[in-house]
């Protein structure tokens, strides 16, 4: 597998599955614990994004889009948080980092289900940060803007690409490595007192107080 081959060292494990499915999520966590001996860090990075402006969809399309976005972007994360947090309780602690979005704060008129799901993910993050702190489980989130990934490629390299890049005064979108570096910090022991924090990684394309 390409991801495994790109990693240095040994002891890596790749498990493929749709974690929006309850049983699949449970199997993924159980397999990771069995094969790796435990879970120290959970990064909830699974997500989908699709344009679904309300004036351009019929009712059935609208509701199906909401169901898909909430299931993948919010419910799947909640499932993984539950399963992994219970494992971490037995281990004496750990770190959970959720990947949110700038859209949770500024609104997403062309993708409202995406923005709403990410706003819910922020609340899940902060609620669990308080609930799990006595168990020494640190819960944080990153909120990127546009990132140069496969999921965003159709938008970034389409007709609106330059306008998207100019949303940031840096004149570009984030590189995946920049978001990864923020996640790596939040998953470290040095970031323990940041529990409950949501870190913006959006190149000043959206500023909040």
C-alpha cells in the first residue's frame, strides 16, 4: 500500500473501512489495539465535501446530502472518539485531534451541511475536552481553510481556483504538511494545556475573535 511504503521504520498498519459504519469503526479500533498494543493518538481526518446550494437541489437531494455529510463528518468522528477514548481510559490517557474547518465559523452558503457538521465537530471537541480531562485525555481540533488535497483539487484547479487562493493574503492555500505540523503539535505532550482549543490554519483568510 502506497501510504505504508512512504512511511519510515517499521510496525505500521493500514486498515481500510468506512468508519461511518458502526461495526466497521469498532473493528478498526479493535484491530489497531490488537495489532499495535494500544492507541495513543486519534486523528479524526475522514471527511467529505460537496457543493449543495439550497436553491439548486430538490428535497430528496438536499436531505441525502445532509445525511451523508453529518454521517461522515460528524457521527463517524463521534464513534471513533467514543471507541478510542474508552481504550485510552484503560491506558491512562492519550490525545484526540479532530480536523474541523474554517467553514464551521464563517458559514458555507454553497455547502451548508459541511459547515454545520464541522461546527458540530467543534462542539464535540470542546465537550469531550472537559469530559475526558480527568482521564488525562487531551482533545483539540485544527480548523484549516482550503488545503491542496485530492478532495479540493477540482475546486483549486478549476475556474475558481485563483479566487480561492486570493482569499488568503499569502496568495495561496495551505500545504498538507502545514496542517500536519499543527496536528503533530496538538498531539504532543507539550500541547496538553491546549485541551479544548481549536487552532486556525487558514492563512488569515478568516479571522475570528
